[in-house]
C-alpha cells in the first residue's frame, strides 16, 4: 500500500487493484496493486504489466493489517462480497482475542505463503 500511494502522489495517476482488472475490465492505470501469487491474489491484468516493484513489509506488522482488513470485510472470499463490505474498511478495530485466535491458527501457513510470495518474484515467476 505504501509504494502505490507514493507512486500515485509522484505521478498524479491512480493505482488499480488486481481484482478491479479481473472483474471490471482493463483500463489505462499505470500502477497495479497486486498480491499475486498469494492464495487470495489473482493475475487480473493479463499481459498489461511488464515491470514490478516488490515491497516486502515486516511480516509481524503485515499480518496484523491483513487480519484487520479480513475482519473488516467479514472474511469475504469473493470479490463481490469484499466490494459490498468495502465501506467497513478501517472503521473499527477488531478485538484482540479475535486476532490472537486467527493468528495462532494460521501463523505457519501465512509464514509459508509470505516466503512463497517473495520467492515467486525473486525467481522470475517460478511457481512452487
């Protein structure tokens, strides 16, 4: 999020989310915020993107933010559900016990996916 906000500010053009390309069609947006190959990401931009900036946040901080966003979106699993709940984003803080329960049940999987994401981009798109 930090990188594309800075890119928007520097260039004066808005970024678009990978899900927007997949479900609303292709547009002329120079920056794409993506999570691919994360299990919840999609390659929604076809062949329109040919360069990458990889931001690697601290996993401890990003897991908290990821949980907060999932919680705000009611743990939605589809683009339609997430879009309908997007007004809830950053509205209120989930309770800490909810976060600890989610974190403890998923920390090993999330750590694995975090490494897989970095490997994918650092190894030229090699899927494992």
